[in-house]
């Protein structure tokens, strides 16, 4: 009976897109498509002269639909801020940073908090993952339970070379993040799905 219940929970989680039947599989935590779509409103400045990366999408801007398959929620006109990240060397290794995602119209109780101890940047993306021991953690009000092997990536588009003596570019970006849920988290998500099914009935 207990085994059947667990199989039902995992099957239901698979159906709603939380995880695969294999509880060890990586799944998407949160994602957004490029909210800008043109080079007039970039999300990032990557400056190889000053060796800095700055990024964000302010609360006054619209178009960022933050999808969080982990919780089953989508937030229209969400926004994010990121601490300045330092480019450490010509290979593109970076310092760590913190990225906070918020619902439209609020700057408290972030939906997601992505913290990383180091990462890497090139002309295609800014990213970090546990495979390279970059110590990524994803927390926030939309995250219940414990995740492991977290990773994220901002994929650059619509790049424009920086003017003047600075080497680098501005860019728009899409975002994706993934992780593996711990067993206790899978159980909690299962109970949450079951309660939703009961409510619908």
C-alpha cells in the first residue's frame, strides 16, 4: 500500500511537470523568456575592461513572465536584481553573487534567491552549476523543501558592443534554472499535489 502511494505521488508529480518518474532526475525550477526582445532594453552589461558584470530588470519594466514549474506558479511582470559580479580572469571565471527575483510591485519576500560562490561568463551566457563546484543554492518563498545540484544560466541575445575604450557588450537574456529535489521534498510536493486534486474533486 505504501509503495503504491509513493508511485501515485511520483506519477502525479511527473504529470504536472515537477520531476520525472526517476526521483534523481534534474527538473526545471524557474525560467523566463527574453522579456526585452531588442537591444534597446538590455538586461546585462558585461565589461571586460572593468572586469564587471551588472544585470537586472527593474520593477518599472514589463514583460518578464517568471515561470516556476517547481511551485506551478507564473508571475507576470516579475523583476530581478543582481549584485555586481567580478570577472576574475581572461578565461571568464567570475566571483559569486546573489540574484533576487520579485513579484510585480514588491521588493520584499523574494520569489527566488539564487546564490552562487563563483561562475563563468562568455559571449553566450552567464552561468554557474554544482558540477563545476560553483556552490549554487536556490531558495525563496516559492521554494519548499531542499534542493541539490542547483544550476542556472542566463543566455545572451541582442548583443551590442560597448562604446569607447571598453571591451564588452550589453545583452538581453533568457533564464533557466534546474535542480534535484531531496526525497523529503518530493514527499511534500506529493502531498501538495494530492491536496490540489482533492480540492478539485
